[in-house]
């Protein structure tokens, strides 16, 4: 039975909208196609059969479904296109990041290689230092030896405060005083051998912080070259009086290069202390009274007479009180002294 309230055409509906509503809600309104035919013919004044409206509505539904499918395909295509855009943008970002990293690494590598090339060129220009005129070594009944240790020279640093001052001239004065006092001690104690132990941070460097740059008397490369040359000549003069074993700690905090934005001690072998030690080794290799062993690790050990000795720069030590015990356990070797 036709419900006139449900099936009445609304004032805001056009004819097509009303026909679609009636046909779409056929089951809800409890209508059959004969009743739908009567409603539409009465509203339009036409005399079509029920099959005309049934076919019209079926075609309409097929059109709606087709449009939905096309819209879905279109949406999928748009989504796929957007995804491809995102992928392309991501690949571009990756490529930019790779290029940036390559350029950064190339710059860092180039600066490092330039540093090594300049130092190597300086060594080649200098050549080896000729042995000095040695003083005769005194023979003692019992072998006598000693260690001369120093470190944190920070050559190249320059500052002046109310109660202190430091620059190259002051450094040279202090080293000359050490040389004079050491020669006196050698003669007084009749030493047969002297271990000269350099505890590193030989130059001020520029790896720790930007504020270092304002206190530099020389550039980094000049620091390395000047210091290396002077230290070799200093050892040469000392060798006139005693046999020397020069031990240079190859790692410190001020002189590490910290390549590729690395943090402290991440690349301990990238350190100019190794360049300095190699320089001194090469220019003094013809001096029979000086032995310059080269080391790879930051913690160095050596034997002097019957004593086992270990040495390192201070940044390697976490617990000063138990340092000998900790390093002995790490190296599985007992040490008598530590520098």
C-alpha cells in the first residue's frame, strides 16, 4: 500500500531527485514496481510501463557504480602519483645528504692530507741532523739510568695574565734550563742511559674549542714543524752527554685531529703527536746515541733496568688513585711506576 506521506515529492526536490529517492527506497517504502509506475506517471502525466522505470533506475545504478569505480581508480592513481612524488623527494634528499657527506669528508680529508704533506715536505727539506761531537761516556761499575719526564708543553700557546705569561721565548728559556740541569745531573750521577719521556700535548693544537684560536702564536702546522725541529735539536745536544731513549706518547687531547666531527678519543690514532714522533725519529736516525721507538697505542710501557714502567697522557686515566692497578689488569702485566 502506498504511503502518501513518504512518497510525496518534497518542495526542494526536482523530478529526477524525487524519482531516484522513490526507486532507491523501494523496499523501505514497501513498494513494488507497479506502484512506482503509478506514482511517477501520476506526477509526470505520462503512461509508461513499470519496466521503463525499472530499466531507467537499473541504468542509473550501473552509472553510479561505474562512476565510483572510476573515482576509486582515479583516487588510486592520484595516491600512487603522490607516493611516487614522495619517493622521488626522499631519493633526492638521500642524494643531497650523500653529496653533502662526500663534500664534507672530501674537505676534511683534503685538510688532513695537506697537513701531512706540509709536514712531510718540511721533514724532507730538513733532512737528517748530523751527529754532534760526543763527549766520552763515563763507565760506571753498576749501570745507572734515569727518566726525564715532561709533558703538556703546549708549544704555540701565547697568553699574559696578572701572574703568569707564556710564549715561545719563555718555552725556549725553560727547555734550555732543563737541558742545563739535566746535563749537570747526568755528570753528577754518572748516568749510562736516560729515558726522555714526552707525555704529549706537545703543541697547543686547535681541536678542543674555538677559544683556543685566540691564544695561538702560530698556526697548527707551524706549531708542529717548529716544535718538532726544536725538540730534535734539543735531544741532539743532550746526546753529547748520555745515551738516550726518547719515548713520545702518541695520543693526547689537544693534539688529536677529531676528523669527520668525531668526539674525543674516537679516532685516537689521528693525532699530530704521531707526526712529531715520526719527524724526530727520522731526523735523528743517524745518531747512534739516540733511540726513538714509535708506538701505536696511547698507553706505552718500557723497561728501565729492572723496573717495569707504563706511561700515558692524562686523558687516558679515569681513576688516578688506582691507575697502576687498572692498567696492570688491562695489560695483564705488573708495573712498578707510572708516568
